[in-house]
């Protein structure tokens, strides 16, 4: 995937410093999986284009009953993204 000046990314880092960065243009969905879990899905995933099961999933563990707030915060971050130097 070639990067361009207009691409924005979502960055996720957990407590163990495991990290992932995904292009917003590949965001497939953000769903509430259960009380306290938000799934952020990106396609195509690590398997690449043309693979039906190729979806990367980031699971966010959040405080119970804050899923809507988290989803809105993700949408706001995407919609208000600015270009960084």
C-alpha cells in the first residue's frame, strides 16, 4: 500500500506496549461485542486482498457501559484528524 499525504491512521497501544497502526481508509466497522468490549475491524487484513477471511480485529477493553462513548470518540478522532508534520 502506497502512503499518501491524505491518509490518516488509527494507532493502538496496549499496556504491554504491543502496538498496531491501521489506515482509516481500511476501517470496516466498529461494534460492541459485549459489555466492556469494542471491536475495531479493518479489511483487508494481514492475509491481503481477495481473502474472504482477511480481517484484522483490534479488541478494546473498556469500562462497562462506555462503549457508545468510546465509539463516538473514535469517530470524532477520525473526523477531526489533522495532518501532522
